[in-house]
């Protein structure tokens, strides 16, 4: 839970959407950004990589 809260603080642009922003899972998400720490870490890795390469941000899954 602490890792997910830290992720939310780092990515103020992301808002809860009722599904995981990485994998699209809708079960038990409610007001969270990601379904678990693995999805949060994967999203963060891809986000940083896209930023370094100058690529546009990936569209979030809804």
C-alpha cells in the first residue's frame, strides 16, 4: 500500500479510473491507480523509458 501511495504522489497527473492504469484490471481497484505493486512498477519503468527516449506518454487503460 505504501508503494502505491508513493506512486500516486509521484504521478499527480494520474487519477483513479476504476481500472489499473497498466493492465486494465477492474477487480478491486475502486480508488487506486494500479491493481498491485508489480503493475505500478511496470508502469513507472515504461513511463521513465518513454520520457528518456522522448516518446509521448502511453495512453492509460480505461
